[in-house]
C-alpha cells in the first residue's frame, strides 16, 4: 500500500508539472503580469495596553514602526491583494471593513483580498474583548488600522506595472521548537478548570522532567519575489512557521522579527530608497504550537532584540542566497477562492460555568489552578457567545504555488498536511488571516490538553481543523490547472 501511494503521488506530481509547463509554454506574449506594492504606517499611539501576554502593560516607547504591507498582483484577468499587518491578530470586522473600502475604491473584489496579522506580541489590540461576540462599535485603533490597510492597497494598485515573478522554498528548522511537551510520569499538569493535562506548553527550559515534544515543526521557509521587467525589486513575501521571537524592551512597541526581516531583506537586495519603494513582507505560517525557545539546551540571557535580529538576519540571508538562482516568469495565472465555514462554538460544562460565576462573584482562585481568574472571564464569554460562527477560508493560486489562508493560530501538523495533500508545489499556510479566532489544534492535540486546547483559548469545536483542512483542499482542487 505504501508503495502504491508513493507511486501515485509521484505520478500526480509529474502530471501537475507537465500541466504547468504546458500552460506556461503556451502563454501568448501579449499576456502581462503586473505588480504593485506599498506599506502603510499603523504605529499606535502610546499608553494603550500591549496585548500578547498574561498582563497588558501600557506602551511607553516605540522601538520600531509598525506597518500594513500590501502586494497586488494582476494577470490581466484576475487581481489578488495580499496584506501582512504588524498586529497580534485582527478582528474579522476590521478586515471586512478594509476590504469594503478597497472594493469601493478599486476593482478588486472583496473575496480576492487576503489580510493577515503577523502575530507580534508587542502592540495594542485591534480586536474586541470577545471575537465571538464583537462589540457594536470598533475601537479607534481598529478603525484606523482598517483605513490604513485600505490606503496601502490603493497605493499598491496605483503602482501596478509590468513585472516578473519567482518563488522558492528551503528548510530552516534550526529556529523552531514545538512548545508542547510530554513530561515525566508523576509531574502533575493541572489546568484552570481543575483537570489534568498530558502535555505542558513552554516547560522550564532544561528541565530534567522533559520527555519529548507533542508534535512536529514545519521547517519550510517559502518566499515569492516580484521585480519590474528590468529587474528592480518591487516586493518579497516570505512565510515561516515561527510564532514570534520576542525579547523586546519593557513596554516597547515593536513589529518583532517580522519587521526586522522586512528591513533586512530590503538591505540585502539593494532595494533601499527606491521609487516606488520596495516592500518586504514576512507572514506567519503554521506556528500555533511552535516557538523559538530552546527547551533541551537553554540559551544564555540575551539583550533586548538580540535574538530577534539573529533569527531575522539568518532567514533574510538564506532567502537572499536562494534568490540568486530563481527562475523568473513574465506571466503566471492567478486564482483565488473563498468559502465560509460554519463551526460550533465550544461551551462550558455546568461545573465550569458554576465555578466561573463563583470566581467572578469574589470566590478566591485556587492556587493549584493556573490563571483560574482569567479563564473564569473566558468561560463566561464562551457561554454568552452564539452557538456557531462562520469563518472565512481562502485558497490562492499564483502559478504553480498555493497559499492557504486560515483565521486561527494553526498547529504545525495542519500546515504539513495541507502541503502534503495540496495539488500545488510549493504550498504554504498563512495563519491569522481575515480574522483571529484563537488556536486551532488537531483532535489528537485536544486529547492531550494543554494551554492551546483550553476552553477560551481554543474557541471552536474539536473537529474544526479537520473541516478546515478539507475545505482548503477542496478549494485548491477547484483552482488547479
């Protein structure tokens, strides 16, 4: 059976390659790919709470500016816009508002616009208190971000020009660690609800109780490069499945390593101070259970931003090296599909709801239950949320390359499965896309428990990853040559 499946996959790969080569060989010279890119500053004002940790300290210093970075592609028939935003996670309402404004000012349909957050943990929120039950009115910052996303895409459209495009992938596993660990027997892992988990998120680095990670990492670093016909860099969009790096200064606003990468790849490509400006972009891949912490061998303490620069500079250098041998295309077909998927919202048990109500009424949290008070609020939010939510999923085709866009913190094994079963080579996943609905574990990971599966951290049904993967693959099939 293994031999048959392996042979079948090889045969399919040959068929797809021949289909793409035939398609590319028959491209009339009159077909022209156009591209434009722009970046809009979305740096927040100071003194607002920084989100991403258990506490929300006020922002007191802007270390580096934040941006919404946009790339627009046009194959003469289809336009596609991809926007990468320096934020922890955008509410769907922010993305939908920006898309409506873009559609009103350009000819790009809303379902051909992909807007994704990087998941930096060093900025203020563009989401409501509950993403399952949004506030009737968006915050001032959320509205500002929507406007600046729209402005950036409009500027990118204004800069459309004949272009050429190329892409490549390479494996860079050395910066990635699955952060969910099995611990030795006897180590109790009590969760906020009084139950016991089988795995722990972010155990103490170097702990003698470590056994093994509970899942894989996705080592692929993929990138798309776009140039003018005479070779002037227009934009480069990369994708890497690393949660974030962190190590920022106290109360600092920062784009994290995503922003450092964008700046460094511009420098390496010799693209500083071009007119129109070059736009570097790094999107977040399937990194819901992956981070940069070395659990087996703890690293010595580092200065703020030191590790961030190390990771971003290494990725940028590897992309630059691969950039020297790209195969360029003057035209490729574009395609995009969007589908709404209805998912059940998780609800608390009667015991969980009763305990949450007691906590909020003043009962003292139990010391053996971590973050019990925080999760009491989340339990109430889950209870008050609708029974179901509809989430947007997208599949993008750029030549023989596929992109899956999912509005969750996607686990690495989900991204790996999508890539393996996709009809496109290469394929990568962009997380935090067109909304932000919390973590997306697999059913197997739900059985193990741990932070990412806790009610309120994971907001939707345990079969959600299965349904999302199936929908993404169906859309890819619709897009294939």
